[in-house]
């Protein structure tokens, strides 16, 4: 698990590579072009006519709706923006609406926009911003929440409001663009059994509202940027006093859940196993790890419908004698033990579902657990856990305690059946 405050460090598989015109006479760079008046923002639409959109947008994926432990259905994806104008753009709002009913599903403004937007190439500890330089691209992390009774297929549109220092040619000083219409089909996340058992498990760096190190992690590999950790969870377990560890922070034995069994979340085929890497030292982040060691000891399993599951940072020697590539495993079969190998600064299980077998060169998919209880939510600051202090857990509301067929959300504390 990695702390979310200090430099926004990403955990597990994708941490090392987390990065997070004048044609057609439009006159974007013509100094002699007559400026447009700086009036109220205009709306650029595509209602039967071409519309100027100096900031162009494209989604990184078509999202799969998933129900979270807040009882709501989430669409989690990323929107890539590119400033095609010669002037710096200030983003003032990004909205997602249902195109037919024009119902708002998400609106980011002010600080919420700054914390959900990042220009590509920004340092992990860069201050939040709403600025997009000429020719530069950035990403907005979207968590659109769907109203109860939403029907599919669902047609979405995105509204991007921007301002410029001045008008340029036919581009006004401020405008709202209607961009990137998208249809969300009627799809469902994979239903899994938990790889862990018992109470007290905390979702570190999970989806969806906050841009955690997992959500922010992009993998630019082989000429393509992917988002393998979009829904990934770092599972750690708090003791009866809500502490992460007792004793020396740098000893794996101080973490009472170290070495607990990790079991197959579904029936499937083992496609890869790494078992020979040492544990990292808790309390510090490993330095200079090779890219292929970031997941540490791990198992990748292919499910029957084509999804892949990654179980990462396992205990040294805990998988090799149990599973091997090509082996068929039943749901609930033990495949290893929780450890601290690879890019890890505290023992935890990094768990993700993805569309390919490579922990890095894949895209993350949502999932739900068939049997789960919501115990509560961890309050900030998260870093207090790494100082040996007791966490502040707000108990879950009575009507949310049962969370079957839901996905844990960031900082949820959840429980799973003891015997699966």
C-alpha cells in the first residue's frame, strides 16, 4: 500500500510509469483577425453544424456501470483534453450530462476540477491546476453517478467550459463546448468472490470519486497509454484497535495480517506466476525497481469470460508450490499468501481486474464481490496509519451494512465471509 498524500505515489503494477492550427481558414493564429467581443460564454454545439472547439476531447474507454458501496451506480473513466489553440486555456468547468434528458451526472468546477485534472507530464507532487498550455494535453478523471432507474444504452455528452486571455480569430475569449458524445451500453461488471476472508479489510487507493494513486496511474507502453489500475484496490487489515501494525514499522511481522491466505476470486486458468522476489522493507518505498518487478510476487488468472485478475505483492515462496501457468483452479483455491514484495511500503494485497494478461499493458475493469459487508469508512488523515496510530472509522449506516454484489470504494472498511 502507498500513502496517498506524499507526492501521490502510485502503487503496484503501474507505479513506475504513472504519468500520470490554421487549416481550413479558421484563423486560430492570425494576428490580423478581428477579435470577437468578450461577452457571456457562448455554447459550441454540434446540432447539425460544425462548431469550433479549441479544446478537443476524447474518452479513454467506454465505461462499464458498477454499483458501489454507497448504493449508487458509477461510471469511472478518463477524458483526455488537448488545447489546439495558440493561447493558454483555463478550464472553468467539465460536466457530464445525459444527452436525451439533459440530466447532470457530474459537474467539476473550482477546486474539484483542479484536483480531478492533470496536464500530461506533470510531476506527481505538482500543485493542482486548471491551466492547459497551447498544444498540451491533460486528463480529467470522471466519476459520473447515475440516477436510480437509469436505462441503457445511455447516451452521454460532455460540456467543457474554457476561457482564454483574449479572443483569437473566430475563437471567443470564453465558451462552453459540447464535445465527445458517447453511448454506454448495457454491460455488467464481473462478479467475484473475495480473495480474502474475515473482517477489518480496508480499501486503500480504490475507486472512484478521488483521484488516488491507482486512478491516476497511466501506463504509456508500446506506444499506447493504458489505465490498468483504474479500479485496483490495496487491501490492508486493521486490528481490533484499528491499527495497521504494532511494533517496528519496518518489520513484516509487525503487521498481523501478513501471510494470510489469498484465494482465487473465481474459477479460471493461471496464466503467469512470479514467486522468487524478496519482501520489500515496510515503511519505505523501494527505489530503482525494474519495471517487471513492480507487482512483486504475483499471480495472473484468466477468467472464463476473458477477464484477467492480478493478485500482487505476495509473500516470497507462497505461490510456486501451489499454482503454475496453465493450471485450472477452482474458486476459493489458495493461490498464495499476502506479502510485501515489489513496489510496496506496507504488506497488502494489490487486487485488480483487467482486460489483458499483462499487469501494465492492460486496462482496468470494474468488479463486484458476491458476498461482502460494509463496516465503515476511514477518516483522514490516512498517513496516521503509517505512524502506528489508531484509525478513525465511521460506522456504516444500518441500511448499507449488506453490500453484496457491490464494489468497495476508497477508504471503505469491509468484511468477507470467514469460510468461502
